[in-house]
C-alpha cells in the first residue's frame, strides 16, 4: 500500500470508536447506520453519507433491502436523492455506479473505489444520472464500498460517501478509512448491528417504547406501572404488543434476544425525557 494510503494510529482509533458507538445503537439500522455515516464523513471530509443493504440474486436485478443517509442538513437538495432511490427501485440494473463498481472488482469483499476509478469523467458528466440526480443534490465525487452480509448469500451492505460539487476527489487515505470501517462493522451486520428486516423499536408507538425500555432495564409489571403512571392492565396490553412486534413469547425471550444479538443499552430510540 502506498505511503499516502496508510492509516495512522489515530485513524484506527477513531474508526473503532465510531464502530463501538454504532454497537450501542445496534438494535436499529435507522440509528446506527446514519451514525456511522456521520463518523465516516468527519474522518474523510465527505459531505453526505448514504447506503444500506442490497440483494443480488443470480440472474435477477439488484434488490433494495433498506437505505439510510446522513448530511442533508449541510445544505443539499434531497429531491435528487429521492429521485435516485426511485430510479434504483424501478431498475437497479440501470445504475451506472453499481454496474461500473462491480465491473471493476466490487464483487470482492470490502473493495473501496472512487467514482473516477470506474466511470471516466467524460462519461459521467454526460450521463442522465449525473444531470438528473447529482446536479440536483449538489454533489459529485463519491466513494463506494460493498461487503457481503454474514450468512446471507447474495446480500450486501453498501456505504457511499459523497462530496459537494467543486470539491476534490477522495484520496487513497480516504479509501483506506472507508475500507477499514467497513471491515470493522460489516461482520457485525445481522448480529450486534441489526438489519433493516429486523423489527425496529423505533416503529413502536412512544408509550409502548417506554414500556419496552422499562422491560429491558429489568422492571416488572408493577414497577413499570408506577414508573410510567399507568395501570397494570395497560402495561399488560403494551407488553403483548411488544412481544408480537419482536416475535417472542416471554420477557426472558425478549431479554435473551437483546443479549444474544449483543445490542447496547443506549436506547437512542427512546425519548430523552423517558424514564
């Protein structure tokens, strides 16, 4: 590896610090994945982080299995991103970024490539995708990395970092940062880091989430009722909703699910004033 691409000790520490924070948010990809993007954008001076999960069945088109993003507060136009996601849903195989990436070795786990590695500037700036989506968003240079989801043949996590139009391409060091970060978090997807197909605590109503938090902190029915100021009957009804949502039959099974998956206790899906 060229000297400029070598990561320093502080880079490694920062990458694994972000990885650890993601584990604390690991029970919901809509929380841990944007947090990962925020950390990666900070480490690589990127402006937007987008990505998620895709399926590549033999002989069939790619399938979008869930997406997340970070960075719109930096002044970019989200309409272009929404258009890109819609286009991907209609015809994923038509994506010049994905076809170019995989044609240049992206099928190898953890390969990290800049857009300029697989799409020449002349083709890129003339493409409908650039004009319709990237110009609207206000971005140009991108960095892409895919890794297979452990135990899920043909399914991948993809991380895409982007910079505002007019900014320089990503460096070899930036490529190394993204590749190392994906090496850190990729093997955890489907375990400590939940997938989009996993039931999300954030999808529950606020009051039910409060009860879930109490259960995960070890409270019994009476304690939950006293803590939240609701009746024991209401607690019982909310517990039934929680069990059905996560596909469990008991509190022991619910707690075992959290422990087995290695999920943290950050409860970022809980309201700040809960508990």
